[in-house]
C-alpha cells in the first residue's frame, strides 16, 4: 500500500508540474490557483520554475519506487521533502497545500514505516 500511495504522490507532482509549467495562464491553471490572467502573466516564469521542482520531487519518488526494497531511503528522503514543501506552502501561500500535497506524502511515509 505504501508504494501505491507513494506512486499517487509522484503522480500528483507530475500534475503540479503540468499545471505550473504549461497551464499556469490557461483556464485550468487560472481556476486551480485562483489567479487572474494579469497576475498569471507576471508570475508565469516563477510558476514554471516551481513546476520544475515538483517534477524533480516526482522523479525522486519514481526512482525510489523503481529501486524496489533498495529504494526505501530514497522514498523517505523525497517524501520528507514533499512534506516540508507542503508545510511551507501551507504557511506561506494557502492552507489547502497542506491537505493536497503534504498529507498524502505523510500517509505514504507512515505506511512506508509499517
């Protein structure tokens, strides 16, 4: 079950990458991030950079999954990174990030240790 949830967290981060790098100023991106076209235009480059980082988190989680049992510590590291990023996002941007990003990673981390 830990691998399934970890895979879900990786998939979420691939989705975040797509939203932030390619759809930031499109209708879905504007709606998701509650943004205006004007603000999206100004912040597009920053969002793309953020999306790239989300892609790195997804890549790390996928790497850990591909390693099988040998990827235990890799998954711990990247899930912890996701939790920290989610907690900071909840503090600095929106509490929703805690539930959308950090909570699934925390569940995966707990399941990984069981």
